[in-house]
């Protein structure tokens, strides 16, 4: 077939009402678009990978992984849409093409969001694994599920709105149904959101020693509804996540030092010179231990039956058993030093003072009885 005849045949032949020449131009444009998208994506991914290698930032690694999650199928769809835009199509097809453009972009955004959420959850799990947690917590799973559901709900509603579906009534019905369900299971939802708050805010983690009210122990499991604590007595205590977050939580994982305040009293038979020397004796006993740092020791007050002292020191190591061993050593040292100084520890005492009435030779009997009653009423007892 001569070239002129072939050219004429291409221009005059149609396929489903579209000239063959236009179809060839559209396919060529689609192929060029697909190759161009691949080149741009490869360039962006390479630049992001270099940035991630040089900076080591988490954002750069996230960009690399998100770009690598680009769907090849959606790239083909976009390329075909570019080629189809060059064709002379009826008006109704042009509106359909614009809708397909939005659907393809929305789906790709959803896939990128899924990739980012998955990477965030994976990093959360890795951080916990480095601190001794060997499995994905239920809170992390709940967080991942909630974010993915929210993402695809937004994508689906956006697509439906773009293709002409009235989603206002649909959203309103979902809202009414959601309120009804929330009222029916509000206690369960409260515990679920409390679990999510624990996962995000991290007031405590598995393995931490916490004190909540009268409960003290190590956190074993953080579940969707409850948290399980192994108490010092050995039993497992199960607490609702909602009730747990309503109370003040003391977390001892970050404890670095202990500030200890303790007091003692000595007898009133102690001389001023001995009372003045006692703070120095206490400081010497505390400074003898390298794990302790002396803060202060003072003759605090005159008690009911003792001279009261207050001592403050810092334990550099947070271990409770070490603190008790050192406090015991200080107490024994005080006993030895006070025995050598002749100072006695005070103990509660009671002193009774009885005032006797003066003898009376004259006067009526009732007055004598009144004097005896007054003498009995003047007796006083002082006890601590």
C-alpha cells in the first residue's frame, strides 16, 4: 500500500466512532505520560533516598517509603486518561473523564496514607521492642485500625461526592447511628479511648513500676479495656483503663534519685552542747556513704517529751533496697554515737502534778469539801 494511501486509510478509518489517527495519537501520549511519570517518580525517590542517607531523619525515610508505594496500575490509568483527553469525545464522556481523574488521585492518596500509617505503627513497635516489649500492644493495633478506617472513610466520601452522590443525608444518618451506638456501648468505648490515650500519651509502659491509689506493682499488659498489674504481694490486679487514668499515677521508671526526710527525738536531759553537736554527728554518718549526699540536719522543735531533729539527704541510686540498707546503717550509727556521747533517745512519757490544798482548822464542812474538789481538779497530765 503506498504511503499516501496508508495515510488516507488511517485518517478515514474509525474505531467505535473515533478516528484511528486520533487513537494512535492518544496511545502515544499515554505511553509518553507513563514513561514521564516513571522518570519523575524515580528521580524524586532517588533524591529522597540520598537525603535520608545523609540526614538520617525519620521524615526523609517516610517520604522514600511513601513514594515507593505508588501504584503502577493507577499510573497506567492516569496515563490513559491523559491520552483520552486528546480525543474528541461526547460531552458526557468528558465529565466521566474528570471524575475518573479524581478517583485515581483519591485512591493514590489513600494508598500513600496507608503506607505512612503502616510505617508509623512499625516505628512505634520498634521503639517498644528496644525497651523490652516483644509484641505489638493492643493499643498500637487499635490506633492503626482507627487511622486506616478514618482515612478510607474520607477517601470514599470524597469519591462519592465527586461522582454526584448526595452524601449529606448519608453523613447525617451515620451521625445519628453513631450516637445511638455510642450511647449503647459508652463504657466500652470509654475504655477503648483510654487505651488509645495511654498508647499516645504514654503515662506508663509495660514493665514500669507504678503506684495508683492503694495499688502498687509492675505493669504486665496494657489491653483494649483493662491494664494488668503484678503487685508486690504477687497477685495480678486488673484495672479498667478509664478508672486508671482518672487517678494520680506515680511512675517510678524515670526515678533517678530519692530525697529522704526522717526525724528523731532525744531526751530533755540533753545538754545544749550535746544538742549543738548532734547535727554534725548526723552529717558525718551520712558523708561516710558515697551513695548519699547530705542536705541538712537541724534541731527542729521542742516536742512534748523530746528535742526533735529533722534530717534530709539524697540517695543517688533509686533502688529501694539500697535506700533501706543505708537508712539502717545510719540508724545504727546514731545509736552507737549517742551512746558514746551519753545522749538518750526520747520516748513518750507522762508527768502527773498533784497540788495539795492547805489545811484548814475552821470553817464549815462544805468549804472543806470544795477545797478537796479544787485540789483534785488541779491535777494535770502531759503526755505525747
